[in-house]
């Protein structure tokens, strides 16, 4: 009985050929499946007499081998023809996924716009280190030793004492003024953008780091009128014609006289809103005439030369321009925030 079945199925197996995955699977189920023919014949084999088992065992094993080999060869040919893409059913005619173009950070946009405005007035761009010594960040800028003015800015010190005095993360970009003036002689006409650090608790209105742009103009006969006109022009370019400015007397150790400059609120146009705390005015920068002591500290003849300087926070300018109310957004790298600014400015 078993013998007959085997020779009948051997013929069927030898004759079987297919290039269709479904048919091959049917073949596997029929012969090699858990309820398939081979399993069935093996079950019958258990009942056979011991003498018969000796001869029949071999035949049965090679029959099983035949079915397995047939299945494996057909499967290999099928896969080779199908290729890698076909197995996963990929539709190669579908359009691909495009790469999204990144955008400039809103602070970079504002920095570039400010630089572009001052470039028209002949200002160049200079940079300095973020880790500074006491001389460049404080002493050369006329902050007396132990003077409370040093507490105006909460400093992150890296090293106290030592050969060059304290080493700290710069608290303002005014340090770059010193580096620039030490390295040459007037005229100087430069913008100095960069990151600054202050030891402040992080909130919507304060951060432990932010960005400033410093401006410096030193030459013969530079007066406060030059300072006013330069900044007035800047504001008209940045916030539009008709933006008003006002100067309030202030104090900085490195300028004399010193002032803070307000502009008419660019959001409510002076009517009063949350951004200007209902006053119609917002402060955007500090400025003044470079103190003669600072010029002398940097090796510049204060009898021959005079100059003005100013410093502004880029976040501040960006907040006003884009009506951003939380400073933390600038450093969180949330793409949903960042990509809103891609086409606002070039
Ligand atoms: N360094 C000042 C600050 O961080 C800003 C400043 C004020 C810069 C007046 C200047 C200036 O150059 O003249 O608060």
C-alpha cells in the first residue's frame, strides 16, 4: 500500500513545475504540511511489521527528501526572478518623498537685517570670544574694581583670580569694542554681534544666555548728533518710516553721557498694548559717547578722537518684530515655531 502511494506521488512530484508562488504554497501544504501526505504516510509506517520497516524506511526517507528538494528549488527560482522590490510589493511608480528645506532661525534673520542696515552706513562686522577676562569685559570698560556697576550684570565666573584676573562668560558684547580698539587705530565703524551670558533664572522674560549686537563708531569729531541720526536712520529702516524715537538719560560705566533709546511701540503704534506695558514706548537699546577713559585704556588718544557706542539685545528686537512673548522659544528648537519664519525676511 505504502509502496504504491509513494511511486504514484513520486511521479506527481517529478512532474510538478510552477512559477507561481500561490501554487508552490499549495504544493507545500499538500506534501509537506502538518496534515500533508508525507505526515500521513509516516503515520501509516508506524503500523508496518519490523521486517518491512527496514526496506520501506529508506524509500520513505528519500521520498520525503525528493518533496523537500523540489519545494526548495522552486522557491529559490521564484525569489530570484521576483527581485528584492517585488517581494515587498513596492510600487516604483509612486512619487518619492521630498526633502523639506530648512529655514533660518528668527534671531539669525533679525541679526542679518540689522547688519544689512548698518552695512549701508559703512559699518563692518567683528567678533570676539565668549570666554573673556576681567579686563575686556569690565576693567577696560571703566567698571572700577569693587564698584556696584559690576553687579548690574550677574556674571558666570569660570575662574576667580589668577594671572589675568577673573575669567568669565562675557556678559555683553561691549568686550569686543575693547578688543577692536586695542588692535588698531581709528577710524572704527563696526557692528559686533554675539552670544552673551548672565546668571539669571530662566523664564519667559529672562534667559541665562541671549544675543546682542554692539555698535562702535570712533573717529575725529564724532558727536552725540551723529549717534542720534545713525540710530534714528536704523529705526526707520527696521520698523518703518515714521517710527518715533526718544532718548532717556541713563548710566553705563563705559559711556558719558549715556542714554537708553525707546521707540514708539511697533505693535500698537503708540496706543498702548501688552508689549509696551500700555506706555506706547519700548526700550530697544543702550548707547552713549565712548568714555575718554575707555579710549585711553585701549591706547587711543581721547583728545584727538571721540566716538559713540550702542548695544541692543537681538531677542528684544525679534520679540517686537514677530510679537514673540516667550524668550525660551528661541532656544527650544521646536520646528513648529522655527519654520514659521522662513519667508518673513530673506
Ligand atoms: N553693554 C550694555 C548691556 O549689556 C549695552 C550697552 C549700553 C552697550 C550702552 C553700549 C552702550 O555700547 O554704549 O547692557
